[in-house]
């Protein structure tokens, strides 16, 4: 599989592994994976708004953590789920930057009742590396 994500087991919490040949797509797959843990069946959701994010970090790992944390914050404050992502990543002078356009769907009371809460993106076990053919990210979430 060229890109994707899967849930990974963790004793007390939950996590995801995401992969792709590009860093940009790996960040996108990690975001998709996190929100699939919150609400596995998102097919019925329709975008109702768009949010722009501009992020900077000192490493790809920090950028991954920051992006997922910002998306989780948006979810918590807006009671919305991202349904589509346009993410670009670039590095310049040892600073990693991410620009993201995120389409989100407002969560109805019914959808909120079905959703699983993720409290935080943790640093515990967080990794992001290039294995020679693809980027691989692993993230554990506090539930």
C-alpha cells in the first residue's frame, strides 16, 4: 500500500501508524487516522466550513505533534471534524513549516454521542522517520 494508516495497540491509550512516500501525505494520513479513532464512520459528514492553519516547528516530529494538536483543538472548540485536507510542508533554514486548509463538518448531537474522545496528542512513543522508501509516523493519543 502506497499510503494509509492503521490503529496500533497500546496498553492504556490508543494510537495510529501512518505512512506515505511523502512527508506531506504522511501528515495527512496521520490526521485522517486520528479522526477515524474519534469517529470511524465519517461518510455521512458534509463539509460546512474551512479553516487555515500556518504552523512552524524545529523538526518533522514536532510539526506532526503540532499539526495533530491544532486539529484536535479545532475539533474540541468547534465541535467539528475535519473531512478534507490540503497540506503542504517545506523546510527552510532548519525550520519546518506546514500550511493546511482543512474542510470541517459540524458535529450534530447524534454524531457527538457516537464519537470517542481523544484528550491529547502525546509525545510518548511519537516517531516520524523515512525508512528509505516512505515516511512512517507513530502517534499515541491520551483517551
